[in-house]
């Protein structure tokens, strides 16, 4: 086992200085300032240490997840950098196709950002359909190469397609646990009895390499000599386990010994590699079970072949005996003399005694006849069932055609209704815009009427000239709004015309409001002219 460090690297040592300490533990103001500065530097050191550990763990995860993705990509595809190569979404779609065995939508061609966002969104949509919870992960995060969220997405994929379905067998029953607990229980069962191996987690329990070697030795004891391994030589143990697993078992080396032989190995990386070992040994166990089943089938086939050979030999022997008996019984050349006849009678009696197997033969013939009748009746029944099935398939095809026609009709009706509703909503939107413009014009006219009805015509010539200049600007505004009033009236004609089209509001109300707008505009124009006359009259006076 690795010896623990003499101190916790996250625990900062405390330093003391006689200048800062008095008899009663009190210091002067300068001592307090220096102590605060030391505490601030200690906090900064602690934060930098935590950030360095987080960066180191992120680097290990990136390396492990990159190797894991490459091990599951199809031939011809390779992931170089986890953050940049997943940004366009193409390799992500290929990875999910290989893991799920399903056909995903083809990636969108192009290298623009919008194409990358669309491809990544296809992959995320497939994961959501698989009931995979994606928290705070969006397509823009992956396209932007966000390290933390990219690692989180790959870890979610590993959990869903490699770890989620892991289960353990305890005794005669199968106990369903969480993926992590099930894998931990499996490791504990497989490593039980090995010295200096105590798997309690997926971090410190694996850093000396003995647990990896114990797992491999449990299933393939000829590959490793666990008796010669020592916990103090962690790098050697880890290198041996990873090399043997890659060379003999075909398990990709997802971890490097230097990444595991540390004080706190990365849990996700270790969990990913242990899950790969679990799946390999599970497949090996399944193949062994299938091999036993095939062996039993072959053994039964050999026994049947032996029985058939014995049956043929006995049948041939029986046929030879029948032919010899027929020759003997049809021979009418009887001997002359009583001794000869007595000898023939004794031989015939011996034959009759041997013929006692005839009742068994008759039973066999009856059984054969019954078998033939059963086969013929079953044949007739099966033929009748096939005819019924063919008739059912014809009716089902007709029903499917009828349902397909109805479905197309319903779809057409729904599309028509959707189009009509879209037109109605568009009409509502245009009407709301028209009413908004109308209200705005009415408010503007009300404001201008207040200004034009002012009784201020100036006290002397300079004030009158100023008011005339201001009034000229007002007249310009009034004239400029004339086109807007005409456009509002023209837009309202769409909703006032006669026809059977959809009307979002009663035409009478809209016509009244448009007429009020035009009337008010004419009144505003008249007020503008009257004020100009009064201002000019005031100027002349």
C-alpha cells in the first residue's frame, strides 16, 4: 500500500513569530496587520491549491473520456480533442448510434455555427427521448467547447449506456441497486479473499493497483501472479493490470498508472474503467454459459445418433431373421421318416417360442398407425389455420388501407384547419397593429388640439414671430401625419370589404373609429389654419 503523506496538502501549517506574540497573547497594531496579511495569503494559497486539484481532475477525466469515446466509435472515426472534436455534433451522433444500436438523424452538412448547433441538438434530443436527464446542458455549451459541461455530457452518456443497467446477484435472488452501488458490490464479491484488497469506494481503494489485479485474477488466474505483487509498488501493479487487460482481454487502457497512483484518484475515471472490466467479464460469463448449452445440445445429438445406429443395426438383424424364417416356412421338402419329421417339429416349436415377440410387434404397428393418423390430422388442422391466417391478413390489409385513407383525410382536414387558424391569427395581429396605430394617432391629435387651442398669441412682435415659427413646425407635423391617416384608412378597408371571409371584429365599429379619426384630422387641420390666421393678425396689430 502507498504510505500516507506526512501532512494533508490541503491543511496549511501555522507559523509563529515571537514578534507577533506577547506574554498575554496580545500583539500590537503592526502585528495584527501582518497576521491579517498572512491569513489572506493562506486563503489565496488554499484557493489556488483547490483550483489546481480541480484542473488536474478535469485533465484526467478528459483523457479517460477521450479514450472511452474512441473505443466505442466506429472504424474510420477518431476523437482527437474532446472539447473541440465534439463541437460540430457529428462524432457525437456516431457515438450515440454505436452505443444504442439505433439509427439517428443524419448530421447536417456545413461547418457554420448554426449547423453545429443543429447537429448537437439532434444528439441531445435523442438523449431526452431515452429519458436521460440533461441538467444545464445546451447545444450552445457543447458548440462553444465548455469543458465542464462537455465532460458532464460524456459522463451522462457513460452512465446511461455502460453503467445504468449493471446488476448484481446476491444468493438465489437478484437485488436491484443503483448503478454505482451494484458495481461496488460486484467488485467486493470478486475481490473477497485477496490479501491487502478492501474495495470500499472508487477512489483510494484502487490506487495501489491490487484491486485491478484481483479482478483480473478472479476471472483469468493464469494471466497474473497476484502472490508476487506488493502494495508498495503501485505503479508496477497498475501497469501490469492495465497492460494485461488490454493485451489479453481487449479492454482499452482508459487510465494511466500515474493518474491512479495519487492521493485521491478521480472517481468517474476509475468507475468508467471498472465498468468496462465488468462488461467484458459479463460477456465472458455469458459466452461460457452458451458454450455449456451448445455442448449439451451436441452431446444429445451424439446420443441420438448412437441410438439411430443401434436401431438400424437391430432392424437389419430383424429383417435378416424374417427372410430366413420365410425361407424355412415356405420350404415344402419334408424329410421322409419319423425321426426327420420329429426333428422338423422340434425346430418349428423352437421357432414358435422365438415368435413370442409378435404381440410387441403388433403393438408397435398399432403405435405407428396411430402416429400416422395424428400427423395427418395435425397437418389438416395446420392447413386450416394457414387458410384462416391468410384470410385474416387479407382483411387486415384492407383495414389498413381504409385506416390509411382516413388518416390522410383527417390530416388534410387538420392542415386546412391549421391554415385557416393561421390566417385568422394573422388577421387578428394585423387588426391589433391597426388599432394600435389608430390609438396612437388619436392621442397625438388630442395633444396637438390642446396646443392649437392655446390663447397665447404673443405680447410683442418677437414673441409673435417665434410662435409663427413654432406653428410652422406644427403644420409640418400635421401635414406629415396625413399620409399615415390615409394608410390607416387603407389598411382598414381589408376588414371593411364585403365578402364571406373571416372578420376579427364587427366592421361597423372599425368603420366608426376610422371615420372618427379622419374627422378629427380634418378638425385638426382647420384648427391649425385658424391659429395661423390669428397669429398673423396678431403680428399685423
